[in-house]
C-alpha cells in the first residue's frame, strides 16, 4: 500500500471512529448557581416584578400611563415656551385633538377585553404608548431655536 493510501485509510478510520478512539468523555461541569437578577431601576419594571394579580398589573400600567403623561406634559410645556402666541394656539388645538383621538383609539384597542379585568391595563398601556408618541413629535428638530 502506498504511503498516500495508508494515510488516507488512517484518516478515514480516525474520522469514522470519532469519540471511540478519543478516550472517556471529560467530566461535565456542574451548572453555575443561578444568580439573582438586579433590581429593576425603572419604576414600572419594579412594579411589574412584584405584581402577581391582575389588579396589581393594572396598577403598574396606570403608573406607566401617569409617567408617560408627565413626559408629555413636560414636552408640551417646552413646545409652548418655544412658540409664539399663534404657535401656542396650534399646540393647544393639537393637544385637544390628540386627547380625543387617544381616548377613541385606546377604547377600540381595549374593546376586545370589555368588562374584563384586563381592560383597564390595556387602556393604560395604550394611553402611555400614545402619550410617548405625541411627546416625541413635540421635541424640537435638531437645530431649532430653544
């Protein structure tokens, strides 16, 4: 047998024999002990981490809605401060139209849960989402005068 044929035969044998020729498997390491997750720093996440009942989850969603409303109120105040009289009127009109829109769209979103314990959470979550969207739209465009 030629040296090349012998080498190929040994290589084929090694590849097909696999672990059988490699010796006993290495001992498995014990799984690491689970580590405690750090306490959430976001108040809504902290609330949800403790919530067990639907009422508690509804309370967490209401907290998120209140925080999002505070964000929106802050952006509205900044926008009004940047605007002249005509701009402040436009912002007030937009705010009123937005509030009506948000109420309707969130009612539609939560309607599937009408009468159930999940409905308040869905309304609060929807309102928080829309408040943050509207607040984001009020932020000045890069380069706007303060």
